[in-house]
C-alpha cells in the first residue's frame, strides 16, 4: 500500500474540531490525509512536509469541516486523493457513497463492492482509511449496531454518529445503537 512517503512534498495544517485537533495533509490539488492529532497512525511531518495555512485545498477542507460540524453541510466537496491499493480504493469509494446519517456493517460494505467473502479485508481497508471524516469510516458499525473500531477512538466515533443522528448510550464496543429519535450533539 502506498502511504505518504517521508520525502514526499506534502502541505499540512493542524486545525481544531469539536472532537480535538485534526491534521490535514494535501498534495497541490487534493486532500491526502486527515488524522486526529492523538491518533496512533498519525504520520509525523517530515522535512519534505511544509506547514501551509494558506494552501487552497487545506483551507477548503478546514472550512468544509467546520461547516459540517456546525450542521451547515452534509457532504464534502474538497477533492480527495487517498493513497492505497485497488481493493482499498474500492472500499473507500463505497464509504463515500454512504450518505450522511446512514450506517452499514462490514459485511454490507463488502457486499456493496461485489466481494461478500472479503469482510475482514474490507475491515482492514477501513482501518487504513487515511482521510477520517471526509471518507466516513465512522459510519461502519457492527451488524448488531454495536460500536466498532475507529482510529480516532470509540468516543469520537460515538460523537460522529451522534452528529449524524444515531444515539449510543455508552462508549464501549458492546454498546448498541438506540433508535429513540433523541440524538444529541456532543458539543
């Protein structure tokens, strides 16, 4: 899998969100990464990375993210360029087709790309999603509606799902969604 290389020229910007700091990374014309600053797979800036607060893609991504958290937007328009294998790209494209407020299981996602027996591989591809929130891997839940892994942590996943109208009474992996129409924003 191709990830952001240490010597690759990348513009980046750290921005605040209601769920904590997020590092955005971009090539000249597309968003390449979005990681929470305490996320285990956050790539550290290398000498080839440049802090670029005036970068147009990073500015657009930051503004769209703020609008999304404020409830003023449900879809992102910023160009995306996640780096990965053909299978990962297929999984990430399937995630992009999940509308705001929708969820699916890993099995549903594998089925949607025509690979129903590749549930574990789909789960691994979801776990390698380099562009959190914009490629909505938080919308993948257990078949029984339980919370499942998320690179930014289950508390953030719960908050993101709450923002999209899903209520979870706890933050444990065994917590199931409650459909009572009373979802509350965590911020």
